[in-house]
């Protein structure tokens, strides 16, 4: 179990060393629980949330070179994607808030656990055995949640897991000749999506228990799984005409190559239009996908529990 968000380099999953990323962003109106809008966001996470720390620790890693960052920044910034991340889709401008910072802030806690599962997947451990990790991962999330509450956080978003059976790196590593292993409506690996749902169900039970201990705290579950499933069911409806189950950084010879990195693998093909792809590098999503997830979360609250309607706090299009 690695609470620091690291992935061991087994079976093609890249190493992510160092502590979990903490991102602090100050904003004008953004996500809100209830009527108020927040002055700042704290984000605890891994490479899904890292806005550049990886290049301080590992300057030779793929995200530190183009084509990473090409869509928005037009240069590499250390982000694992073609542009901005989910946390940045709600950050609008600087607005310093020093007094009672955590109490007036929104805390995004996670997604946590994905790296622990990836390590187990790539180690060749059976899916049934990996399910035994779920209670330990959920317990770790619960401990982290209680810790930020003790520090004064009162508005906390806790995301669930993505539909990992649709992730290109999983589809590549666990390719099956048995059609019954795949969901016919999406082409995703059914058992791996069921595993993600198991994690999400147990996480929501943990959050319910924590709410009873801290009734004054807004603990909001964010449903990343169902934010993405409509995309996998009808990708063209959302503008993903380039690829949904293969990444912008493409497969070569049936094997997913390392992340379009010119320094490591100049022969890897990178797509011309990342915005038409769901996935960027086999693990992380494109900016277009992150935008879609954030819009779904912020617009009507249907992807959060309890319901979070932040439409009154939106400034422009995420």
C-alpha cells in the first residue's frame, strides 16, 4: 500500500516518486456546497492533479517535454496531459484569502487508490486477490479525510474511481481473446469496471460513516465513474471522433508506447487533434475530457452526493 501516490515501474506502469501532490489554487467564484462560493481550493492527489511538481523531482520524465502541454500551454509544464487538469478547470483568477483558510476553502481529496491498484494489476496479481486491497485503500482514504477535517476543512470533495476497464493501458495489458470479457456496449473490460464500482460502493459507505462522526462537515462524493460512462457509450455525441479506447499517444505493434515522449521513443505517433480523444497517454485523460467531467460535476449536481449545484458560481465555460 502506497499512501504517497506512487506507481512502481512493473508491467509498463511508470514510476511516480515523491509525496502526494498538494495544489493550492485561489479563485473567484467556483465550486460551492450550498449558497456560498469559495476563495481557494486545496487538492490532494497524484499525477491526475499534479500541475508540475513531477518535473522538479524527475526533470527527464515524459511530462517535462513536448508534446505534453501542447493544447493550452504550447510547452511542457510537467502536467500529465495535453493541457489543463480538472482542478484547473475551476480556477479562474488569483484572490488571496488568509483568514480561516481551510474553513473557507474547498478541499479536493483524491482520486486516491488508483496507483495502489495499478501496482497490483501490473504485478500479475489476480483480480479476485486485488479486491482484498479495497478495504485497506478505503480505510486510508477515511484516515486522510479525518486528518483534513482535524486541520479545519469543512467542505470536502472525495472522488471515486474512474471506469478503469476503459483505460487504454489496462485494455492493452489485459487484452483477452474471450469476447465475454468485454462490455458489448462500450468495448471496455467488464471485470475491471466492476472492480472500480466495488471501490466506489465501499468508499461511499466510508463517507456515510464519516458524516455521522462530523455532521458539521460537508463531505461530498464525486462520481467520476458515471461522469465518464456516457462518453464511452456515445463518444461521438461528445465530440470524441478520434479515439475513445485508444489514446492520442497511439499503440505501436499492439503495445502502448511511453507517452509520445520524443526523448524516449521518437517513433511513437501522437494524434493531430487531442480534443477528439478521450485519453492522452494511455493513463491520463485529455484536457477535453477533464473539461467534460468538470462541467458535469458543476452544472446540476447529478454526479455528486449530496447534491452539489455550483452553476451559480460558474464564471464562463470551464
